[in-house]
């Protein structure tokens, strides 16, 4: 049943055929069972397939055994209805066997079927889920697996000891609960299912041998007691696992949503740079060229008019020159072509000089010869500096900003400090991050690093970006820098 619950429906025929062939081979190797045993196994296989189909048909979540309704349905169908139907079918196939719960045979058969389905099916389904989802393998490390093995061995030793005092029995019954909860927390539902299977095998084997907390009567009654305890503990663990699985699924979905948001933001940055380049090229090649042509026409006109009227034309030419310089400055801000020709250090120096020339904010740059990072990464770094300084100018009420770019070990460090009003005071409601902050954070992620914002020694805010110099983020498309004159 476990294979059927996570196998795609078109492959069911292959699974059922393989199970049927295995059953036939088993009866060939054990010929004394006879034809009745083969018929009984075939009927049980058909009932298992029917129950698996119903579980998938009526499931409430995307995968089997994930929600509370799915667990309840699994217990009702697989652990109650299916064992009863299998026992009824075996009574029909083997009419000579003793019937009724009084004989003990039927009760033992029902409990064995219920325990086997309750232990094995969730184990198979959850292990398959872990194998298909790498995010669920975080807790599966050699150290934690070794701890789980040691805990299981310690439990077997404790249960196998001769406890003469009956007062210890409740503690022995509860002894597996902490390791099971630990396995659920560390490994998830798959680890808890495996540990529950190990604990159940220990309990039943020791009970048959007359040891453990369930050894009171004959081996058969001890086994029934251990099976009943296993049923109750497994059901409780399944519901706890469903709660844990729902939280984990929501966490994984949130991670996937953030990943998709990062991909969309990365593509938006690519489109933004391409559009900036196109606008800068149009301003440089078309608008500025048109202004230059107009200036030439005005020069021709100035030579053709009387000397007394040339003053107005000269003023108009000066205004055109101012507009042309402004357009050229806007074009270079939209697309810093100096990056491609002279590198990051020269581009940042030129940026700081321009900022100092046009406003009250004093920007001091300290560029400690960073290595060439490639056009994509240098552009991202330049945009982060540009956005950080713009934020200081607009929001920090600062008089000075310090820009530092240096290499620390194997990482490149970018730091922008200001002496402004700083971070919000404790207890105040923090403002939601704006588009500029989101853009800086995403560019830092594209660089393979991280963005940190904190208090600066200057009294204001510090924006810090660190990323490995030799590594490139490969999960998102790079920010291509198109050629621009």
C-alpha cells in the first residue's frame, strides 16, 4: 500500500503485477501452503489496492497522509476496515479454522494486520517523500542517525532488564515517548515513523520473550498487549506528525514563494538595466545630437543677423549647452559606461565627485583597489552604492557619507556610513522597506552575498554588503551590461 500511495496512478498496474508475481513465487518456494493461501493473498492484494485508491480519492491535501483528515481516513480504512475485510476473506478461504474473538486467532490476526499497516505504510510513504524532496533531508546527518541508533539500543537494554518492582512499569511504558518526539523534531515525520517501527519491533520481540513492560502473562497475551500499545502510540504519533508536516509544508511553500519572488525581482532588474541602457542611448545618440544640430543652426543664424541682435542667439546657445550637459549627466547616471572602460574604482570616484558638486551632502570614497569582478557584478555593486547614497541624501538628513570598498580575506566588503538621524529608536514602528531597499537586497543576493543594515559609528546608518570575490550566484540570470557609447 505504501508504494501505491506515492506512485503515480499510471504505474499502479506495474506495482500490482510485481506484487502478484512475488506472491506466486513465494508460494512456489513454499508449496505446503497450497492453493487456498494463494487465493487468500490475491484477495488481500485486491483489498489493499482498493483501500489505496479510496485514500487517494478522498484525500484532503496534495499528498497522502499529510493532514488530519488524511490520517483519520487512513486509520479508519487501513487499520480497522482493511484488517476486518482481510480476516473475513481468510475465514471464507480457510473455513476449517477456528472463528470468533474467543478463540484468540481472529483477534491476533486483526491486531497483526492493523499494526503492520499502521507502521509500515507511513514509513514507506514518508521516506519516499524525503527522497523526492531534498529540503526534507536537513536532519538526516550521520551524527543524528548515530544518536538515534544509540537511543534505540539504550531503550532495548532498559526494557530487557529485570525490573522486579512493578512501580517501574508506567515509566518503562513511557520511556519511548521522548526519543520519538526527538526523532519527530530532528528528522521530521519520516524519522519518527522509522523510530516507531524500531520501537514496536523491540516491544513485540521482548514481550514474546517474557521481558519488557508488557510481559505479564503468556507470550501470546504479552504480544497482544504490546500490539495494543503500539496501535495507540502510533496513532498519536501520526497526528503529531501531521501537525509537524503541515508546518513544514507551509514553510517549504513560503521558501518556494520567496525563491520565485527573487527570480522575478532578478528578471525585473535585468529588464530595468536594459531599459535604462536604451533610454541612455536614445538621450545620448538622438536627443543630444539633435541639440547639437540646433546649436549649429543657431551659429549659422548668428553669423547672418546684425551684431546688435546676436546677444539673444548666444544666450539661446548657452541654454542649449546647459540642457545638453544635463542630458549627458542623466544619460551617464542611467548607464555608467565608465564602468566598462575604467572599472569600478574610477566609476565610484566619478560618482562621488558629481554628488559633491551638486548638493550639500559630502560623499567621501575610499576604494582600496578591488579586483575586476566582471561587468555584471560591478554594475550591481555600483547600483547599491548609488541607491544607498541617494537614500542618505533623501532620508538621513546627513552632512557626510563615507563609502568604503575593500577586500577582507576572500570577501569583498562594501560599506556606506552616514552621520544622519540613524535607525528608528527602540519601540517605534519600523517603516516598511521601500523599493530601493528591496532592490539593494536583491542585488546583494545576485552577487552571492547579503545586505546588512545597522547603526554606524558616525551616529547614522550603516549599509554593508559582503560577498565572496570568487563565487558568482548561479541560480538567477545575470545583470547583463549592454554596450553603450
